[in-house]
C-alpha cells in the first residue's frame, strides 16, 4: 500500500508543489518517497510515490521503480506475484528485488495489457514508457485502490490516490458538486457511485477494471479490461457448490496473508470476519492478531461471539471501547483526511479500529468487505432470491424458511413481505428509504429515484452485481481505504478475489440459500473452523449505533457549532435542520440522515477554509 500521484503538462511541476504533494501523501507512505521526471514531446511528466513497505521491505523495492525504459508508481499488492515472477523468469526475465513492484513492471513489458488479466490483487498504477512516451493508468477489478484525476486551469492532467493531492499539484481548490452532496443527503451512499462522481465537480474517479493510455495531457479515456457476469452451471450440485466455494475462499485468504509484516484481522461478531480468522489460523496456521470494537449497547454487543472465536482459535486480541467524548472533533479530523463526509457512522468505527491497529505496530489488516454482495448477506437478498426461485416446486417451503429465519428480524417495512419482488419486480423503495421526507430539508427539492443497471435476468444476481459495481462495494472500499491509510495501515478485502467471484457466479441461484440461511456457501466454508452458533445465526450482525449515542445534539456548544452559518445552509434549510436537532430520532434512517447532515456541515466548513 502506498501513495501515488503524477502530473503531465506543458510546464514542469514547481518544487514547492512537489514538496507539498509528497507531504500530503506521507500517511499513505511513511517508509520512503521518490520522484521521477521525464521530458516528452507532448509535455513534462512528474511521478510521485510514498511507500508503506509490506512486501520486500528493503530500499531496493522503493519507487518510482525505473528499469530498462519503464518507470512505475504502484499502489497496492499483487498477491500472486511469486507465481507470475516464476513464469517471467522461465521466459528470461531477470529480477533484482523480491517484491511485487518489479513483477508488475516486467509483466507489463512481457504481456502489455494482458498483464492485467494475470494480476490477482488490488492496485492502481501509473507506468511511463520512455521510448513510446506513453503513460498508462490502470486500476484493479473491484476498485480497492483509489485513483482520481482532474485538469488544472493550465491544462495539466493530474492524478493521485487522494483528492487533496490533486489540489496540491494544481494549487486549485476543486469546486463542490452540489448535486452529489444533495444525493448523499437524500438518497444516502448507495446512490453516490451509480453516476461515478465525487463531491467535487472538477474531480473524477478513474473507474475500476479499467486502463487508459495517454500520450499528451488530456482527459483519460478508460477502457474496461474485465467484467463479471452470471453464467450458471445448471449441472452443479449443492455439494459441488459448497466444496468449490470452500476451496476458493481458503485460497483467497491464503494469498491475502502474503506479506513480510505481521497480519491483523478486523474481527466482529459476524460470519465474514470470523471465517477469515478461522481460515487464517485454522487452515493456514498463519499468526494473526484480532482487533474488535466493543459496544456497551446490548443491541449491538458482539462480545460473546468475538470471545468465542478468540477462545476457539487461541488468538491474541485488542478490544477497543467506543469513545463517547470529542466525537465532533474526531469526525472533523476524519473528514479532513477523507476530503469529504464519511458515508456512514460505521466508518467512524472502522477509523477507530485502524488507529488501534496502527498503535499496536501493525501495518496490514484483513477485512470482509464484499462478502455480503458475493454470498447474499443483506435482508433484501433473501427476498430477491425468493423472486428468483418463484417457479420452484417447493416455493412455499422456501417462503416458510424465510419466515422462520431472516423474516423474524426484518425491521424495514418495505421488506416484510416475502413476495414483495415477485409482485413488484422493480420495487426498490427500501434502498432510498425516506428520500421524499429528507428532500424536504433542502432549500431546493432533490428527486432522483433509484435506477439500476441490467446485468442479469436473475433478480438476485442483478441485485448483487449492482451492489458490487455501483451501490455498496465501491463506496465501502473508498472509506475502507481512507480510514486505514489515515493510520498507515493497508486494508485487504479477503473476499474480493477474481477466482472466487467468477466461481460464485457460476453457482445456480438455488444453492445460494439453504436450510433457511442466506450466505450459506460462506457459512459452510467456515464449518469446523468457526463456532456453529456464529455460522448458524440467522440474524445479520453488525454495530449500527445511532449517532445520538455519540453526541448530544441538545448540548448548547454542539448546537452552536452545527447551526453556525456556513455553506451547508445554501443547500439545507437551517430551520428544518434545527428542528431535527430538537427531535427524538427513533428510526435508523433518521439517525443516518442526521449523521449525514452533521458530516456535511463539517465538510463544507472545511472546504470554505481550504487553501491548497
């Protein structure tokens, strides 16, 4: 994990801008930094890099990595680099380092764009071909590693791992995209990347699974190099699905444990992280330390499940109580690093865990992002699965299975009818729950109904693919990355593995839910490694504490800070906001909205004072 940045322009980057950009990248790479410069017929190129050393810790793997006419700045990890290195060596390539950076460079030299098909990992990189005077930008399949770009007023193309670095390279404060901010407030985070925009009108997010070739300072034109689609093998048995998923999960976790530093695991009481811990320790005998949030609210207390896993696997652990003091100050610090408001309050907790991981001396941690979207983990997934199974001869039995398990815990009123998506296949009111009411808090109404891309005829697979590539995984990865990198910790999503995803999308729908339990294939992948009480729990776990448990909105100092004038009130009706602060927030959707308003207020105040 590292920080990368670059500038391609008619004039060279000034030394003060270069220093400023590198300083802002220090959290992403505290272990070293470097600069590469090239003069081309089309302009001057500068590549910047800061290093968080995880694999091959020696200085020889520092970046920018320059070798035989190619220069590379690379952020991320290629987990299968030992296998690729062996293949390249057999083909005559010589290596001077023991890490994955040189493998990326030599793989590109040997296979060009075809190298991207061979990489298993998370990455964003910029590669300059000195002879061809061509720059290549590329990003991993799921978008685990960030890459942003913008054009400066002078026509320069700048790109970086973080938006603040773009501003440093150009000396320009990007303009707020007010529609994106309204989208965040009214529709929530699931609408943010369906349009692939950022909170800044001038800044673009380079898309996942894409690459672009650039031979002059112009806007990148990304092209897609990988897609995921549903191709069911209708002859596959339930036993084959279970065994295939188990093998793919175990392999994915094994590869993501490859590092030259100790591994941490973000352990909750849920299935995803417990399977990671069980496989890491129980199958691969890899030493890991677990870090967990401890919640004193009994509604969200996962301590019993966490401690059961720690006892079973005999793992060292650090448990982190949630601090209730100075919440707004902590949130302010978080927003400053995020260059925008956090998507949900859960990433405040992710931030706290990352801080504890850093303070304990760890630089790499595994988490479970993407498991719900690959294996069917959300409450609505069961209903979409029932819609996919509507013609099954035992359909009534399947419905009764829902009533006996997941159906007992559903609170969202839109999801309490097991046949909801059979009666209304396009019904999505639960996704932007409360949007009409929340729009009423704005000075100008915002009305953007939910829309999704058509990927598959299967209702459940279409939903999963929209979440994987638009609604949930991209925005969660964004906050995963920033919450970890603020503390110089590399976050690895154990389940976002190409082979695992492609296998799961050959499994017929009927095998996804069994014995009344969604996410059944992941549960079985952990069978014998994780306590049955965790694997067989039908209730979706997760800490989801209301924002009012962190801050007293009736405190005069809090109210004065939030109601002080500022850019938010060009968008939000101040009197309506004040009324919400007086209101007893009961619904989960209202708590999320109040958190979003609070974060937006702090964000816009910071933006108004920002001087790159």
